[in-house]
C-alpha cells in the first residue's frame, strides 16, 4: 500500500544563503516546515582552546577571526577584559579611537546584514550598493591599521597606532554622505513590494521567547525589549555619548531589518560626537612588558553588532589564560532559529535566517 | 499602488547603470595602497641583534632564526639565518612592535601567490659561507 513518508531536507552546509557553513535539517510537510534542526561546527577551529596556549597579547589576532565582520568590537571586548582584570588605565584618546572604530565596525557589519538579506531574497543590486558603502569603511580601517578585515588594531592598554591625519576628514565625509546612500537602499529594497511580502509578518519572535532563549542585540530590540550593553552596563566611554536605543515592536523579519538602519543612524551620531570631542594625547597606557594576571576570574561584556559579547577569563597567575570562554551572540541567537522557523514555508526559512544575521565564524569558533 | 516600490527601485538601478564605474580594473590598474598597508614583511639584517623578541611575540611561530657566537671577543651573537614561514603569518604586526631595532617592516607587496606551499616561506637572510 502506498503511504506518505517524512522527508528530511538538508539546507547547507554549502547553501549560498546559510552565511558560511551552517547546516540545518528541515522536515517539511508539503511546503510548510514542521521541524528544523541546527547542525553547527563546520568552521570549528578551537579558538577558545588556542587561547590557552597563547600569551595574552598573542591572542588579540585570534579574536578578529571569530566575527570577521565586526572584529574591532571583538578586539575591544578582549583587551578590555584584560585591562579590567589588571586595572590598567587607558588614555582618553585611545578610548575615543576605540569607540570610533567599534562603531564603524558596527555599521560595516549591519551593511553586510542588509546586503546579504537582500541577496538571499534575490536582490542583487542592493547587495552591490551596500558593499560599496562598506568598502569606504574598510578604506578608513586600512589607512588606520593597514588591514581591511582582520585588524588586530587594539592592544592591551590602548591601540596599536594613532589615527592618521587624513582619517578625520575622510571619516566625516563618510558620515555626512551616509544617510543619502541609505536612502538609496530604502528606495531600492525597503519599498519593494516583493521584499515586503517576504519579510513583513514572517518569523515573529515574541519578546518573552526572545528573552527565554537569551537572544540579544538587534534581534532582541526588534521584539520590543530595550536592552543594549552600551546603555544598560556602559563600558568604555559609552556613557558620555548621547544616543538613542532604537526599539521596534513587531519582531518580524522586516522589523529586524529596519532596526539595523536605526542602529546605523545612532552609530553615526556616536562617531560624530566622538570626532568632535576627540582629545589629544597618548594612545597607549602604562603596561608591563610581560603581562601576567593574578589568579582569579572575570566576566566582561560588550555590545557587538550581533548582541552581547562576553569574555570569561580564568587566570592561574601565569602569562597565559587558564581558560577563556567566549559568549558569542550569534551562537546564542542561533538557538532560537529552529523554534522561529517552525510553521513557516521553506522560502521563509531563508528570510528568517538572514534576518537573524549569524556569523558562522563566531558560532563555530 | 502596487508595484510603485518596484519602479522606484528600478530608477535607482538605472541611475547607477549610466553612472561612473566604481570598481577597479585590477591588475591593469594598480590599487593605491595607504602607507600603513600590511603587505609582506621586509627584514633588514643590518641592525639585528639576535634578541629573539620578534620570535617570542609572534603568535604562530612564523619566525625562525639561527645565530652563532662571533665578533671581536667571540661573545657577540651573529645572525646566520632568518626565515619567515608566511604560510602561518597573520600580518598582525606584533613582531614589528616587539623589535627594539626596527628591523622588520611591512611592505606594499601583496602578490606572492605560489604554486607550492613550500615556496612561500622566505629566507630573508642567510650568512654566506666562505669557501
Ligand atoms: S605579522 Fe604576526 S603572524 Fe606574521 S610574523 Fe609578525 S607576529 Fe608573526
Ligand atoms: S626582534 Fe629585531 S633585533 Fe631582535 S631578533 Fe628580531 S629582528 Fe632581530
């Protein structure tokens, strides 16, 4: 007797819309998805374990390689953890430079999110325009620290190099031109009826579920929960800047997409203020040649473009960490994906995944 | 009206279609690199005091150096070999910061793809053996 049978559908690890090497097994019922299972680890490099065999400064380049789209914030989170543990004073100028770099990184990362979301939903031209803007940020980074992606720019106690002379005018020019360029994206993509049909009301993440799963960052704020490490537990010098915490309330893919634009706007505001009040002075504080941390443990959080990024460091008194654990925001955000994708059509799974914006380098670490 | 957004979007695309090119025609057109660009490393053996600080600073054991005792009183260490294994280099610049004599620096050279992995490690310095 013929009978129907459940089908398992593999998405990834080499699917173009899984942002790297994410794989999920979908159990569809017709077009509707009844079950999704996450399979991660294809990009696992054991970064947390590598940390145990590197001295404290030597690990800085590895933090770049977790979230390669927003690596300045990862640099910052790591060096701040160590500074907090050692009680190192960071010079004012270095703090300002760090904030400028971190916010530029955040804009670059959100641009990639908007771009990849567009291309996942077949909007190729928008992808190009977002990457054109990101290119300008990468040029700013390149003139400051020499690299376009894995910067290794921050050092324990400060930053590697001072801003070059041409940086400030170039950065101001970018900030001034940015809103207009984003209008272009809005015209091209946000107003597009097909794009709206595929994102509005899709993949709704209720606030209680978001909190229960530990979702942070823009994904949480798009569900109406105003939580941001920069505001709630200000680190570095974020308490000096006047910026709003953008919140949206529908929690669907479209809101998560729009929230990125709100965030970029606020980041521009922070950069503008930081450029205006950038003090002169040293860029590196007094740091011992050989960094040894007294036995103990510490947890430090910063806000990356994907959410709350935490470093948990245990030291046994030597010049290498005893254990370094990273709370990766993308990794935690991915946990809600099976729950979120359940009950939607297969093509909606793509837009839900794109709107969550995971970076697999950090999920797998 | 349904489709209005689509038409608006098309207008943007059209504007760019007739606009200037933004991409670079590499390799015919060479990129303009900023002075701080992290290309391949250059080594200047002249000032090297064989302290090995660059070696200890490097996270990936890229640098290997050999030395021998020599000089006037036979106590000075003299560099005999300095090899960089670029397979593992992350171009982070920690070695450059560690060097007290400023022997290492980044160049603007970035086209060093090779056909075999062994070809990429570079002997930056090797002492000539006298016949
Ligand atoms: S740039 Fe970094 S990885 Fe390369 S040799 Fe220097 S310290 Fe090692
Ligand atoms: S740190 Fe500089 S001086 Fe010391 S061994 Fe390395 S290259 Fe030579």
